[in-house]
């Protein structure tokens, strides 16, 4: 059977934040699932890096794994820290900026 979740260990415990590494001056991403109705991606942001304003076709939930980021949704900035989550609603412009180095697990659910 095809693996629906890829690029991470199966049938054993693991630390999700260890699956993607920081790179100086870059945003690093690792896709772990991509299906027509859903996707999961891990991100590691170096301090000061960002993803510019965009909108997604589904609701996106960011689970902050390490550090501090700023997620702007519809022009309103939100500071997010390790252990917190935030939903970026479908069709609403949002952007992500690293205040410190930070990692997040992004879960996208589409209609």
C-alpha cells in the first residue's frame, strides 16, 4: 500500500521538530503529506525570514513547534510561540515571519 505520510519514520516514536533543519537565511520546508483534500508540511524558518502574503484554498492550521513567529492574517499580526496553534482561514490573505528561529507544522484542509 502507498504511504500517505512520507519523509518521516513510520511505526516508531519520533520528534516531529527534528525532521526539518534550520538553514541560515532560508525557510526550509518538508512535505510529509499531499492529497487532493489535505496536506501537511514542516517548516524551519531562520530568524528574520518570511513567507510573503498569500491565500490558500483551504483552512490552514499552524502548530508552532519551536521559537517565536509572527503570523499576519487579514492584516492583523499575531505573535505565536512554541506549543501554540493558529488557524489561517481559507481565502484570507496571510503571511509568516520568523521573530526568532522557529519551526511549525502546517496542516492544510481543503474542500
